[in-house]
C-alpha cells in the first residue's frame, strides 16, 4: 500500500490554507456518497485548502453529507481524526463473529449468515454512527457558518427523494437527517416525524443538479463511484471541476484506517493533478518542466534512433512514410489515448512502469520512477534459449515457475512484462519484439515499454 501522503513532504508551500478564501476563489462543493470511500473526499478537501479554495455552499449524499457538515463547520482536523480510527463497528453494530481482522469477512457462508442476521433485525443498528455525529458535528456552528448547506435522503414512506437545505430541517434535527442520509440500505432505517428514511444514494448519490438549481455556477463535485443512482451533471453554463477517483477504492463497508489513509492520499493527489499542480496521466509526477525537456533530449535523440527503430520493428510501419524523428516514433508506439500528451517522455515512462507493476499512487519524481524501472527490470532475469540442449533443464524449471505464477495470480493479474518473459521462455526467442507483438492487443502499453527499456538500459550518465 502506498504510504500516506504527508503535508510536510508533498504539501504546497506558500499556500493560504484557510477554508474561507476570497470570493474569486470560492466554489460550491458537492460530495457524493460511497461509505468508507468518503475518506477520499477528505483528501480532496486537504488539497483544496492548500490551493486556497474556499466554499460558500456545500451539499452531499450519505457519507458525502457527513463530510459536507464537517466542511460547513470548518473542522478539517475533526474529519481527519474520525477517518484515522473509524472501523465498520464505529458505524454500525456488527457482531464480532461476522468480522475478520476488524473487517467484514467476505467468506460466502459468512456473508449468507450476515444477510440473515440483518434481515432478522430489519437492518444493522446505527447507534455507533449517531454517537460519532453527535460527538463531532455541531448544528449551531453549521447554522451560523454562513455556508449554504444541503443533503439528500430518501423517504421510504412516500417513496421519493428529499433534497433538504438547512432551512428545511427543523432546529435540533440536523443530526437525525445526517444519519438518515448516511443510512446505507443494510442499516436500520431511522424514523423522523413518522417518515421512514434511508440513504440518499438510492435516488441521488451526487447532488450536483440540486446545487445548480439553487443558482450556483462555480461547482467542484466529487464522485466516489459509489453504489446508488448518480445523475449526470448538467454542466452547461457552469464552471465545473469534476473529480473522480483515478484508482479503484475499497468497498463501501470496507471501513478501516488503512483503507482510509490510502483513499485520502488518492483524493489529495487526484485533486492536485486536476488543478495541474502535479503532472502525470496514470501516475502522479512532480512538476519539473526543465527536467522533462532534458529527459526528452537525453532519450529521444538521433543517436538513439537506430536502437529505437530496432525496438519498433514489426510494431509500426517501416515502409516509406514511417516516422523518422525520434519523438514521432515514440508517439506512434504509445497507446492512442496517450499519444498526444505534450511531453511524450511522461506517458512513455508511465507505460514502462505499468508493465513492470510499479505502484501508481505515491507522488514520484521522474528520476525516482526511472530508478524503480531499472530495479524492477533487473528482477525479470535473463531468458534461457531452449535451442541449446544443455539449457533444457533450466528452461523446464523456469517455465514451471512462470506457469505457477500465472496460475496463482489468475488471468491477466501479473504485470504485463511478466507475460512477455513467460512467452519468451516458452518460445525460446531472445528477441522480445515477437512476444510484444503477440501480447500488444491485451497490453497496449507494451510496445513503448519495450522501447523505453532498451533506451534506459543503454543510457548512462544522466542521474543513474
């Protein structure tokens, strides 16, 4: 798991961290639902604070409603504290017998027993979550904040969604409605004024249109890819920043400090990348334009062109009209969705890292990422050709090891470079282009990764 991103290490220096910024840098914030994934939104909030962005309105559904209340209360530290310790038992009364290592045991028989338990009690008791709401959130502070606050719940009695603002919620009942908004379908439905309510995600898991209809046009919205109905934002005639997790997050009920730390880190980095404070496409890379240009000159030059053409043989057209400049050749080898990126060295290095299974989520410098590529490439080992009879026993041992790895990992679960190694072992071919051509339809990153590995292997004297 990627380490938690700390402000001292990656925080933006010289930024105004106050929640309330000047009017030119204020937005309406919309927070989607997603259970334990809600920690992602706290990472988003951290980045927005560092960017000096404040809010004059905030709305949310489910866990997004709880996080919205923290924002309205201007209590970032409280939100961080909550997610730093919360587990599923801090949200609902789940008996220990259904848990393993503090999380719901995913064993099929256990899930069946848990389902029967939930049905027999008409939902899990959410008294623990109500205690947390009462401990951390202050209705009076939220009402006096001057921030326009809204939430969504679903009325089971009338079978309709309820989009509520502070003025729609009677004094003293905000905690009850927050609990109702966050009452996941497995939880016991709270009753307020004779109406049985449940999670707002049933009808509107990301209340963007609710806030646009309120009159807000500068909106930052966060989609947690949560279970429920997520309405398409009507972004016409607005300034909308749409944030969504770039990597998969754990399930809604997979609530534990470890998952929360990873989600917060990802939310923080996704947001900084969206505001172009850091670079990268599939990875998070520190901005350094002079270095990007220097790397392109170092890797993609006329001296390396013969090596590049050799690596591209059979992968792109070589007849008249084929790309002759190094940069053009690299762009031809990149996956189509990455080929037009302004600095081709970035997607080229990212594709190589993907093929070697390097984690995507820490914030890297390009030199650091290249060093990791060199280290991981060396772990692949050399290929033993079966054409030499004395190497046949070694081939059998290696092939058996590769097949065992593939079987253990499951279909297409290993880094793509491992499949190249396995295919080259089976065929005995020392030329990797054949294996790359065979696997290219499954792994579009392989052609440029094959090229970059050759260039990196042959390059010396830059920073490694």
